[in-house]
C-alpha cells in the first residue's frame, strides 16, 4: 500500500505485556481511539511514525507521475480536474505529516529521512506515466488500490491518523472516478486511444497489485500491527478484494487484464490471479525502479531550491515578532 | 406551469454581443483576457509537485486552477461571440502562437519562486484593477458577469502575492536580492499592460473596457506601496517597455509552451478526451 513494508515489532502475548500494556491493548480491543496525550507503547508510536510517514511521503512523491501530464492535459477541463486532483494529494501529505507531528516527529525530520533515503514511499510511484491514458490508469488503479486500504484505516486505533483517513477517503473517490472517466473516454475513443488505454493497463496492472505489499506468508510483521489496529486487513485480503472489484471494471472498458491465469473461482467467489513478480518489487524498493532516481532528484531539488524561500519567510517572521515586541515595550 | 420562453435572447440580454461592427475587436480583446489567464495558469501549474514547501505547492496549484477556470469563461465567450463553432478548447489548443493575444509578461519562464511570485504580484495588481472595473462598469453584461466571478479569486491571489513579496523582500539578504533581481527582470514587461492599441480603444469607446491609461495610476500606487514595504526599489515606470504580445508577436518561449500544451490535440486530431 502507500505504506508497504513497514517494519514493526513481533507480536507480544498477553503474558509478556506489562499491566500498562495490557490496559492499552484493552482500550484498542474495545475500539477506543488512542489520542496523542495518552500513554502508548514505544513500539506502537514508532510503528505509527513509520507508517504515517511512509504514507505522507507517498502522497507527495505521488504528485510527480501525474504532475508530469498537467501541462499536456488534452482539454481545459481535464487540466483543471488533474490540477485539483494532484493538489488534493499534496493536501493529503499535509494532513498526514500533521498526524505524524502529534507523535513527536516534525515534518522537516521526516522529509530529511525521505531525502536521505532512510524512509520509503510506495513503489508504485517509481513507474513512469508515458501516455495520457496512464493518468486514467493511475486514478483508476492506484487511487483505487489506495481506497481499498484507506477505507478500513478510517477505523484505525490512533485518533489523528483515523481522522486524517476520513478526510482523505472523501477525496479519494473523486480521484478514482476521474481516472475511470479518462479510461472510459480512451477505451471508447479512436483506435490510437484504445491502444493507449490497453498499454496503460498492461504496465500498471502488476505494479498496482504490488501496492498491497508482499504476500501474507512473507510479511512477518503484520501480526502486532493488526493487534494494535494500525493495520486492519492482511495484504492478501486487500489484494483479492481489489482484483475482484477491478476485473469487471476492466471488462466494462473492453480492456484485457494482462494475466493469462486470471479466472473466476466459483468456490471462493473471487478471481484466481497471478502473483506479481516479487523480485521486481524488491528491486524497485531497493531503488532500481524505472523512476526512483528521477522522483528522488525532483523532491530533493524542490527542497534545496526552496531553502532560500523558506529562510526568507522565517527571517521575516522573526523580524516581525521583534518589531511587535519593540512596539509593545515602547507602548508601556 | 404556462409555457415560458426559455431561449435567452442574446441581443436583449447583451446588445454588445450582437454589435457586428465591434465584433472583430471584441473577439481580439476577449482572447487577450483568456490567453493571459491560460498562459499564466500554465506557467503556474509547472510548479505542481515542485514547490518549496507543501503549503506553497497547494497555493500555486490553486492559483493555476482558478486561472484555467477564467480561461474557460473568457475563451468560451470569445468563441460564442465569433459564432464559428470554436469553443474554449478549440481556441486554446488549435491556435498557433501568432494567434495568441497574451501579454509577453505571462509567457516568460517561471524562473525561481522570486520570479514566479513577483510576476504574479505585478500581474495580479493589474488584473485585479481591470476585473474590478469590468465587474461594475462594463457595458457588456456578459463581460461584467465573468469579471465578477473572477475578481473574487484574483483578489485573493493579489493578497497572497503581495504578502509574499513583502516577506521575501524584507526577509534574508538572499531573498531580498532575488526579489530585486526578479523585479528588474520583469519590469520592462509591465508596460504592455497599459499600452492601449486600436482594439483597446474601440472597446473602451464602447464602454466594454476601461481606458488602460487610467488604470495605470492606481496600479503604480499599489505596486509602489507594496515594494516599499518589501524594502525593494521600484524601477522607473517610464522605462523601456517590451510590446507585441497583444498583437501576436511573442517571445520564443510561447512556441514551446504551445508545443507542450497542444501536443495531444495536434497529434490525434478529432479525438475526444
Ligand atoms: Fe491521496
Ligand atoms: Fe488520491
């Protein structure tokens, strides 16, 4: 997902917990929200910081592949919709960095970790957007996959994270709809447009499946996160749900999902499908995806080029505070 | 319910729209408004995802979004007035550079944030005066209606740009220097805003648009006040002015903007998006 490989703790049994930890777990089990001033296990705080931070970074790095087409959007309306969509993603970043701040870590610290490569963002944003239908595919598949994960996270145990998710989810459905609307136009358009749509689906299908993270049997750290309600569903559950919902949408578009093994399984009432190439996933996470370099360079450049701007605003704020102080002293 | 006549009688609604003698100049003038918004919106949108701080990224995208909305209204009206079946998209995506009527100022590269924000300030100060006049004085109700919608957003853009100019001008030595450099780079392109040609004069005579020379005084006052607060030095208002954009003689930059912006419409003619 937007937080795919979040390092977490091993699951603690009830006997291993201190009385304080037991009381905490009871609150979580009862569905109470944990608020910033409440006591929380250090592992809970650390895991949340990693997860929320990774999610926030994904929102802002995620601006780049779509931002790539803003100046080339084919109509004024498409340009306006795309601008509004990418602007929303920046807003999501803002909500999430603020949620992380309630856990005692500043936005600047998190950005520093992103820029130095110590923190990750979702693997999906390391894939390029090569034709206009990619903008449709990103909204449809990438925002679609994000929704799968974020809807249950509205019920997450940490109050500020849950509230950020509620705000974000409201906007995500618009994101997916605008993406699907683009795909519809392309799939029903000229032969060239239809080719672009199919090409976009071919390239984004498996990377979208990877967004949910490795298979449950390989993700050792989810048990504790699930007990803490930081993670609500397993990776495989969400992936299956995504495939079940997306395949009929692709059929409706008249497009072919690029998986020969894809087949309806009556017994499980879901599709059987091929696993993505996990070696590719781990390469992308390591930095070897098609656009890792460009994405990081763009973020670092924006930050470094913006330094004088931020310093200028800070210097002015300091001067203004001094002037106010001097004025109030003079008035006394 | 009795039958009501629902078709709007354009002539009764806005006699200016049906003045055949005025039409060519009116069309040109509407394209100037639409193209300024379109090209400045394009330049502003280039920041999306690359802003110096998240809040700024969001604000710039928001400004670009407003300007694209204004483009749709102005070019939409231009197409309607022309009556040859061109809509806002046709005008934006299928005219070549020599048919574009924006002033040169808005097509210059976005530069650093100093250039971007100084340009926005200099343009907004003019844009705000123009739209304010149009919304309350234009003899064309259609023009007044669009201006009234746009002026609310531009008023916010102007406040924000003014505030940033003041803060960066009076920030660090570096931010001050960058703002002064930006001001000097852009200044020679501000004269075009107030240099009336025959089109401006015809529209002003018809009461559709203001006398540009009369806006200039108020613009200079606003700009002088803000620059003074920003501790920046205002260049000579009577200095050299680069002209030509309003008549379709552009800088080399516009062709590249259009090559990018119009790519899909040009590569796949007739497709619907
Ligand atoms: Fe988002
Ligand atoms: Fe989204």
